[in-house]
C-alpha cells in the first residue's frame, strides 16, 4: 500500500468573496478530492497548519451542463470542505500550502 501524503487531501483553497467573508467567523474553505472524508480532513488540517479544528462540513457540487455561445458544455463537479477553527485561530492562505 502506498503512503499517502498529508497534502493529497487538499487540492486548493477556495478564494471567493463569500469564503473571504466566512474567514471572519474562523471558517476556511478548501477544494478536496471526492475520496476524502471528515475524519481524515480534520487530522490533516490540524497537522499541516497546527490549528484546532472544531467542525468540518462537506459539500458535493454535482457535474452540470450549461450553455455557452449556443453550445452545451459540461462543468465538472467537485467537493469542498468548510473547516471551522477554534476561536482566535486562523490560517493565512496567502502564504500557500
């Protein structure tokens, strides 16, 4: 069995207006692979960033089709995790993972 690296469970941080506003409430949003779950995410986030995670919420965005210039295009789905940190702690996403 191959050894899984800690960073394999985080694809990228989601930096949008809504996720930036959520960071004021100690919530950070990450795009994660479909195979990840809450327990593994909690352990890995705590080890990587050295913070205390109180809660993990996961949202599955389904694959959908949309029309662009009269053509049907598939928009690939993804899974995102909203990580709630202990009060007073934060993660600086500008430094990179």
